[in-house]
C-alpha cells in the first residue's frame, strides 16, 4: 500500500508538471494568436421577452488553436488575464463586435445592440476608454448600442480606479452591465458601488426556475430590486419553455439562452429584422 501510495504521488507530481508545461505552451501560443487570426467572435442573441424580438447580441470569443482545435474561453481567458494578453485580445473583440453591430443595424434598419465582456485586467488598463472610443469611432456604432459587461471580479482591483473608469466609459454613452449577478459574496454591495445600467441574472438561478425551490423567489426579488434602481434586467441561460414562462410571469424584460439561440459565428445568424424572430 505504501509503494502504491508513493507511485500515485509520483504520478500526481508528473501530472502537475505536465499541466504547468501545457500552461506555458498555451501562454506562448496566446501571444501570437491575435495577429495569426486565430480568434473568432460568436454572437448570442438577446431577446425582448414581451415582443420576442432580437434586440442585440453578446460577443463571445472562440480560439481556433492550430493543433488543439476549438478552445473555449473558460480555458484561455484566465490565462490571457494572467499573462496580460487580454488587453490586446479584448481590443480586437471590441473592434470586431462594434463593426458587426453597425453592419447588422444597417441591414435591419433599426438599432442592434452589442454586449462585450470586459475582464478585470482590461478595465484596470489606462487605455480602456480610448480603446472603446476607437472601436465606436471606427465602426460608426452609436455608443448607446454598446454594453460592456463586468463581473464583481473588477472590484479586486483598486475600487476607486475601477469606478472612475466605468464612469468615464458611461460618459462616452455606453451602458454597463453587471454580469453573473447574484453569484458573488456581496452582490448588493457591488451594486451599490459600481455604476451600472443593467443586471444579468446568473444562469444558476435561471436553471432552477420552476423546480419548486427558492430560485423563483430570488429571481423575483432581483427583478424587483433592479426595477426600483431603474436598471434593465437580462436573464441568462434560459433553456426551457418553463423557465421562459416563469420569467414572463415575473415581467423580466430581456432573456438570453440556448432556447432562443446559441452563440454562433456572424454568418450563421439570421440577420436581425430580416428573418423570422427566434422562439
Ligand atoms: P458569460 O459572460 O457569463 O457568458 C455566458 C456563457 O454562457 C457563455 O459561455 C455562453 O456560451 C453560455 N451560455 C449561453 N446560453 C446558455 C444556456 O442556455 N445554457 C448554458 N449551459 N450555457 C449558456 P462561453 O461562450 O463559453 O463564455 C464563458 C465566459 O468567458 C463568459 O461568461 C465570459 O465571462 C468569458 N468571455 C467570453 N468571451 C469573452 C471576451 O471576449 N472577453 C472576456 N474578457 N471574457 C469573455
Ligand atoms: Ca457576459
Ligand atoms: Ca454571465
Ligand atoms: Ca460567467
């Protein structure tokens, strides 16, 4: 038993070394990925629940790695954040997503919104306001059609600096969404500290809707709270008609989820306003 225990320890140590090695390789690959054209933005629709119309999209990044194939953000965003590559990658996403929203708006003949995720490191970057302004100017997208999504993770950096950046971004006319709302330790306190226009109810609450637990009450409270603070609400991760029905009864204004559309490349989307409306 002792020998086996020892073996396992060795295996474990090997596994650790291998994981560390892989991480170093991926970090190196990330450095060249933007200029090599390996990133692609996928878009997931946001729907106005009462009318069923697509009001906009969220940009979700995909990495086509030359040997590993498709790598999802859960794997590379933390690395890009750690290594600092996220600033350059995020700039590319902003330009690309703003351009796409402007093109869709022109096609649809009505304003199509675009939401872009900003990680803590991006928001802490001194150039973020200039970066956003350049993406808007370059695309001609009106600022009010752009939403920047942040999580409470941004509060791990200097809070005054972060709040200052968010205020400067808002002064451009863009909207700020608090992503994954309800999952942090202190959602209420960051709602108080962060200037925001939208709360996005985390998928974990939405998934439990209608199952008889407390989620319905919690979601109802979040929607009520948002309303009293004059914030818009988006419920994330809606997968079933039952969840949609409960959200409808709670008068949730906007929804997103596989039920209405999965994240897909721009050319795989039905151009908004031209084709049938999702769901
Ligand atoms: P997020 O911002 O909370 O995005 C929602 C995630 O839920 C996306 O995963 C989306 O594909 C997935 N999703 C949407 N609807 C459903 C549903 O009905 N059911 C289920 N099970 N999942 C659903 P994804 O695309 O893998 O992105 C994961 C996270 O990576 C995002 O979470 C966001 O935090 C981050 N991320 C993605 N793109 C970017 C980016 O361009 N920049 C930064 N900084 N972060 C990004
Ligand atoms: Ca998001
Ligand atoms: Ca989210
Ligand atoms: Ca998330």
